[in-house]
């Protein structure tokens, strides 16, 4: 917890938005971490099936997100594949604008038709922000995932969409330039939480070169 609190304080200096990955903590205590944050905070409790570390009871996992809502976190991130009745309870209890509904494919990138169907389903659930992240196995996968950004913009839906993996790095860089609500970067090389994630320093240097 002390290392996590120090990481939040470091992120205050570097980030516009901070994500708390509660699945990385052995004995998570949410309130002191929220109190340490000086920027808007996303609370995430990622299950193993979508690239996280949590393997326990689903009700307990989503209870952390419920607590985050009650404590005033700026956003909570919950997977659309969560158990339906627990997801419904969370949706009904939260301000839609603070709810990130997410989908992670750690094996590849579905077809554009599948991605659009998924996007529509997530919109209907009532997400304030739709987050779709897939693994790039080829350069073209970046273009497919980035094509969701103008599609969402036309429907006035906030979206975060990019690819993981070494071949997906360009989508992480270009997503916010193309209309994504934000992108993700780590505090340092040893603190990455997903394959292909760049550091804050690397991301800023690339954007500076792009002008």
C-alpha cells in the first residue's frame, strides 16, 4: 500500500488522469489512495481473463468498484463480460458519466463488424466511456481499432480504443490525437501493466516530435 501511495504521488506530477489497478495489491485499501490523488482517478479491478491479476470472487471484485463510486472516484472501469446481475447492480448505482465499460481481447483483434457490434452492445448497457482494447498481431490491426474512434464520435459516445502488444504501440500514440478520450502510459519501464505500454516520458517525447 505504501508503494502504491508513493506511485500515486509520483503520478500526480506527470499525469492528467491516474488509474488505480486494485488487482495488483495484496490487501487493497482504496480510501488512502484516493486521498493521495490530486488528479482525476480511474479505479480498476481487472480480472485475469482480461489481462488482470484478480482471480477471486466476482462479487468481492465488483464491491471494490462500488466502494470507489461511494468514495467519489472520478471513474470506475468494469468489464462488459462481468456477471450480468452484478454488472447491472453497478450500472444502476453509478452515474453513467463515471462508468467505463471495458472489453479486452488478449489474443487478437476481432473483425471490424464484430468490434462495431460490441461497441453497440456496450453503448446500450449505459457506458459513459466505452473502452475496447485488443492485441495487435499485424500493423493493420491498429487501423481497424482506430477506425472505431470516428464511428464513436459520430454517435457522440466517449471512447478509449487502442491495441496492446509491440505491434500495437502506434495506436497508443495516435488514439488521443484521433479522438480517444485518453490513452495509457506507465510511470516507468518496470511498472507497465500491459504489453506494448509506453512510459509517460516516451509518450510525451513522441508527441513533442509530432508537434
